[in-house]
């Protein structure tokens, strides 16, 4: 067992090791009072199948997080390996994020890997993030291969997209 001092001194190695966890890239979004907010996440997980839930970490103070808490619902769009532009836009400034979200919400099933609608269940502070959990109320499956975050880059299944 390591002590806290050793763990803190080994922070760089810990962060490097954590980048080796392959993670799905998704856009978490919410519309509240005709204002649409969204952001790119790579911390999506399914904590339970019965009942089906999704969890994601969102930076504390995010306008998307505030909207989710008020609306008590959110959407999750899993991105395909050819949707790096959407991931970048939803991680960027407001105009690019709104342009990407407009494209997402006008998309058909063939335009994404999967889509989930969730009712907001809970939020738990975790460091400088908040872990949101939602009960999945609707889902659909699109087509394609997943966009992943691995190491410090986006990758598709079997190939590197960004070095």
C-alpha cells in the first residue's frame, strides 16, 4: 500500500497510466428554456443495466451542468470515428458548440453511433468535477465505429485519427 505522499509525488505516472484507459467520446447536451448547452465528454460509463443508467463527469461550473440540473434531463450522443469535428466543436467556444449541437439534434439515426435520453437522477461532487447519473428513458442505435479517447489522442477502432 502506498502512502499519500508517494501517490502525490507519482502524480505524473498516475495520470499517464490513466490515459491508457480507452474511453468512448460523447456529447452530453441539454435544452432548457430554449437554450441548448452541450459539451464533449470521454468519461461516460454505464453504472447499472437494471435499471439502465449512464454516468458522466462534468466540470463544476459548466453551463451544461447547470441546465441539466434545471431541466432534470439530458441527452447523450455517442460519436462515430468520423465525427472528430463535432467532438472538437463541443469542446470549443459557444458559436462552434451551438453549430455542432444544431447538427446533432437534426441528425437521423444513421448520423450517430447511439443516442440516449436520460432523466437526471443525481449529482455527486468529485474533485473539481461533478458526476451526473441519469436513468435512460429512451435509446436508439445508429451506424459506424466509435470515436475513442486513448492516450492523449482521439482514435477509431484499429486506427489513429489524431496524433
